[in-house]
C-alpha cells in the first residue's frame, strides 16, 4: 500500500496536464467573455449615471420653469387685480358723481317746491286776510239781523 504522500504525488502528476488546460480556458474566457462583459457593464453604468444626471437636470429645469410660470401667473393676477381696482374706483367715482347730481337736482326740486308752497301759503294768507274782514262783517250782519227764536233767551244788550 502506497503512502499518502506517494498517492498525492501521483494525483498531482495526473492533474498536471489539466492545470494548463484550465489556465488556457481561464485566460481565453477572461479575454473573450469577461472583458467585453465588464466593458458593457461599465458602459451601462456610465450611461445610467449620465441618464440620472440628465434626469436631475431636466427636473431642475422643470422646477425652474414652474417657478417662472408661477411668478408670471402672480404678476398677471396682480395686474388683473390692479385693473379691477382701477375699474372699481372709476365706477365708484361715477356713482358718486351721479349721486351728487341727483342730490343737487332733488335739492333744487325741493327748493322749488318749498318756494311754490311758500307762495301758495302767502297767497292763501292774503286771500284769508282779505276775506276775513268780509266774513266778519257778514257774520256780524247776520248775527245782528237775525230775530230771536221763540224759546231762546233774549240777548242782553251791552
């Protein structure tokens, strides 16, 4: 029975032709398969990183455009509000002018009506004063000319 060392030596001698074949396949696979595969993977990684950077840049540009849009919208709203305020002020001024005109017209009409009423009152007073003397004379004449009724006490002369 051969010793363990002798058996190992025979095993290594039998494996010696296999080692160069394995080394040959290793270098061949490394140059024909793994190198192109690693190159493709590196290129893919570079493209992925580039695409991520491009996506981040596009996202930043989109955010900037959104910011510009919101600023433009804010300015447009401010402009519209300013125009509305100008139109509102104009309408309020027109309304105030119309109210002032209506008040002055109404005041004129009220003044004219007061004047007309005052004239009518003065006319009525003159008419009453002129007719008061006539009425008093007529009342006195009738009162004095009326004979006493039977059953009524006689008037005393003063």
